[in-house]
C-alpha cells in the first residue's frame, strides 16, 4: 500500500487499517510509523489491545495521534493478530466516517 500510494498508482481518499505490523515492517526496513504519520487523508487504525505484531497502546504512543488531524487509532478487545469481527470493524468505520 505504501509503495502504491507513493507512486500515485492508488490515490485513496481515506484508509481503514487493521492490525498494523510495526515490528514486521521494521524487520524489512520499512518505517510504518513515519509513513502513517505523514498521511494527509483520513485514516482509521484498528488495533487489538494485545496484538503480537504491535500492541495497541504501543502503536498509539508511537503515532502521536493527538497531534494528527488525519489519524485516529482505536483499540479493539483482542489478543491476536486476527481481525475477523467484521461487524465491529464496520461499526468503527461507520462512527469514523459519519
């Protein structure tokens, strides 16, 4: 997604991201925190409280969401990296966009 948006192949007007894998991205030399912080489109990040890829509290702290007019991060009650509660995702999207 990062490469597609930077090369203007995709020009999304908004994003919803579930389970941002900060640790994995760092292992391949990608700085997702910097990329997310630089986005200038409405972006909702849904992160499980105990996601092994990056716990929600750690992600929220790293992103400085209070300083961004575009970025919102919400904590979901979850312990893994599975994001298959589509009703919960849809409800959060509805609240974010409307």
